[in-house]
C-alpha cells in the first residue's frame, strides 16, 4: 500500500484508512544521552531510521519515537535528558494503550536504549495481565550477531557504550554528523568505596559482583564507557543496518500473519 509510513505525517482520515486492517505498528525507542565526542547524543534517531527502513520493506507503520529513556547514570553529562523509571513506564503504557484502545494489537517496540529493557518488560507484562494484549519488543543493539561484528572488526571485542555497534550505524545513517574516533579510548575507570569499578553497574570484590549506584562520569568523563569507536566504519554500519532491517522485516511479516494471543494463563 502506497502512502506515508509515519503516523505523524498522516491526516486523521489517512490514518483511519491505513489502520483499518490492524497493521504492525513500530514504536522506536531510544535516549538523549552522552555517546562520546564523536556521535550525536540522540540515539533514538537511529531507532527511528531503522523503523522507517523496516516499514518500507514490510508494510508496517511507524509511530513517533520516544526520544527519552531511563538513563539515570548518564545524568552527569550536559545535554542529556533523562526520565524517571515511573515516568518511562507511564509514558510507554499510555503510548501502547492509545493503540490498544482502538483494537490495534500488532505492536512491535524497537528499543535502542538497552537500559529501557526491564521497564519495557514490566509494562508489557502488565498489559497482558490486564488487557490480554501481547506486545513484542526487540533490543536492537544486543541483537547484532557476534559473527557480523567479527567479520568487520576481527576477534577483539568492540561492543560497548560509545563504541560499537552504534558508532558504525551512526556513520552509515547519520553521515556528516558522526565520525570515528582518532584513537582508541583509554580505560579511566575510577573507584567507589575504595573498590575498582568494572562499569556503571558496580565493582568486583573477591569474586563478588558488588552492585553500586555508579555514574557514567566516574567511568569516563567523555562518555566513552566501552568498546573502540576508532575502528568504526560506515561499511560496517551498512552491514549491521541491513542485517537488522532484514530480520526485523521478517518478524513484522510473521506478526502480521500470527493470530492474536490471549491473556497470561497465570
């Protein structure tokens, strides 16, 4: 079916026509947070760009992106915009029920900010229990195959905040706004309670994983929390994008044909 893919670009009459058959609706999520000195802070734009490509290939429609995520440990970086956990769950619930109230049940969340994942699960479980709706979600960046990263970057690990796969995808989808780093980032993790930090989740002590309320700036003042963005390429970003779009378009087609699910039997 021809016509606009984004609900925000449709008139009310166009939306009514396009939604009459209960199509799959993509909800891109992300965050406005520090990503390092080399890529834009608004990583939700990548989720939105991927959603548009998936829609072009599969016939899905694209809801407006939620540009803010639960990203409290990035609060140290100016320019970021964090929302509280209860705000996020309330917003996502309202977004989803806005469709469910009209019998639109084929909803697929494209989550571009991994820290959102536990809150997304909380919302979708509640909606199944209370409304009988089964809403699917995919965490985009953990879904990139390790074999694909190995093909482009070799054996050494490159994943991490401020590194891959976001940097290469940004080089591909946001040309002129993103760049590779000039040199590999240095490990600058500090200490808290005299314990060496492993990351924003906490520290290790004699084999124990000690969870601590670490802020991102205690790991890296410039946002480079992990990975190696100096190895990023637009070519790798194109391959990652194509892989995600191909598999997610297939998922859309599957969801479009799948029967509606019922309430949680529990």
